């Protein structure tokens, strides 16, 4: 096992800057997730670590060794792709054993490893089959198993669950997490899915247009996003972003006022324009509390455990507000609701840069 350290890694393709000044260190044994929208540079980073692509500039370390010039097969990393390729003429057992056999491991070691991996991925009953006799989900497990069986220093996974249907994706995600808890292999996992990032990661790296936006553990990132991009990327439905003006007491929006908590006051001056961030679960129907905002329901989406309301504030400004309410509430389009925003949960963004005014 080994740490992975990227220092100022950049990669250009002609005039396209795929990734710029990427610096982070994954400590030995941790599970990190790189997440961001399509095209943000996730695969380029992973391929650079694997040695399938070369950085234009910067240094890459695996353990204490600078590996920029080390060929892929000597880096002792295993990579699994979304479009995995199994050897069609080999059985599942032979596919699992392939990496070990290439490394001239003892037949006894190979047998034991294959058995353990097959059991932990629930494919032990498939060992004698050929890949064409497997479902897509089973094939993907074999691809994961083949990488795991090698017990590499570093495990690199590029959207490995994207081809699976929803139920199987959730199950395999949980198995991956358990597997990591047991084996402790340093893992870097790429996904565009924020749920996978939140659920799997020791630490998340959010990328946008080739640049790192924030590195943090899931809870910190969810509560204290570094900027509006992170705030609206993590969480479904995303954080509400409301344009407001600070009046010395609170935040003016649509003729009402959301009070400013003490901890945020020192950084503000009256008249200042801001973007106020608040997550849907931190807005409630005011009931007997003061209404910070009055909205009109535009769309009602029952989610089972709760109901998502897409609403807009009542004129003059029509800010869009997502609210989550108890499933028992029967609301309909056009209903007017007084809302209460939990003041401790407010996050402030600079409208010019989108940056959090009080970063974690
Ligand atoms: N071989 C290549 N040639 C030219 N441009 C590339 C190449 N590989 C990636 N890119 C560009 O680099 C950027 C990042 O790509 P990629 O790392 O694949 O993103 P992601 O995996 O996050 O979807 C994109 O703009 C993509 O078009
Ligand atoms: Mg990709």
C-alpha cells in the first residue's frame, strides 16, 4: 500500500487545458473520490496516476518514488474502467487469476486469492463460467475482482458502477466500501455521481473545468461548500441560492427579512448584495414562527419519505426555492406557504466570484 501525491499536475491537449495545477495527497490506505461534471478532468487525472497518460508538467509520487518516468506496468496500480474488458475465452476464475499469473505468483497463492475475492464479491458460484454467460453486473464484479485479486499498492476506479442498474449499483457500492474497510488499499475513485462521492469517500475532491474546487470530508463539504459550484453540485435537490441584500439586521428578499446569525455579521456591511445558500431540508413551514419568506408552490414531487416542493417567492423578486416537507402534508400547486429558514444553516456567497464568504 502507498500514498499517492500529485504536485502541480497539469495536462494540455493542444490548446485544451484538461487539468490545471492539480495538487493533493491521498494518505496510505484512504479512499478518495474525484467528482465533477462530465469533462472536468477526472479521467485525465486517473490515467495520469495509472501511467496511461503523461502530465504536461508537475510531479507524481506513489509512495516515496517519483513515478513520472515509470511505465504503467511497473507502478503497481490496478485500474478498473466503466467499459471493462474481460478475456472472453477465459473462465471467471482464469480472469480473476490473470494479473497474479502475469506476476508469476505461486499457484497456491493464486487459488486462495481467487477464492477470497470471489466470495467477497458474491461471484464464487460463477467461477467456471465464461464472461458471455454472465449478466452485466456480474461481469463488472469480475472486472473489479480481477483488479482486487492482484492486491496492488493503489486501486484506481473510473466510474466502475455507471453501467449497472440502480439496485445493483447500490449493492455493489456498499460491497466496495466494505471491501476497502477490510483490505485498506489506497483507492482513488472517479464518478460524476454525487451520491457515490458522499457515501464512499474518506475525502472528496470536487473538480470543475480542470481545476480543484474543494477537498474535504463529505460532511464538511456538504455543510460548508467552498463555492456555489460545490454547493449546487452536492446534494439532491441542490442547495437553494437566493439573491439578497444585507440591511444591517438580516437579508432582504421579496419584501421580507431573513435574520442574520451573529457569527456571520462581522464580515458584512449594510447594503451589501449577497447570495444566500440554504439547503431544502433547512427550510420549514413557519407555522407559529415568523415567516422569513412567503412562497407559492409551483410543483409538488412526492418522494415517499418526504415531499419536495418547487416554489417561488412572491413578487417583487421571484426567487426559486426548493423545500422538503413531511410526506403527510397534502399541498397543491398555487398554495401559499410562509417559510422559516434555520439561521444556523445559512451560507453566504460572494455574487461576483461565487466563493463562500466564510470558508471552512
Ligand atoms: N486525448 C484527448 N485529446 C484531446 N482532448 C482530450 C483528450 N482526453 C481528454 N480531453 C479533454 O480533456 C478534458 C477532460 O477530459 P476527461 O478527463 O476525460 O473528463 P471527465 O473524465 O471528467 O469526463 C475534456 O475537455 C476532454 O475533451
Ligand atoms: Mg471520464
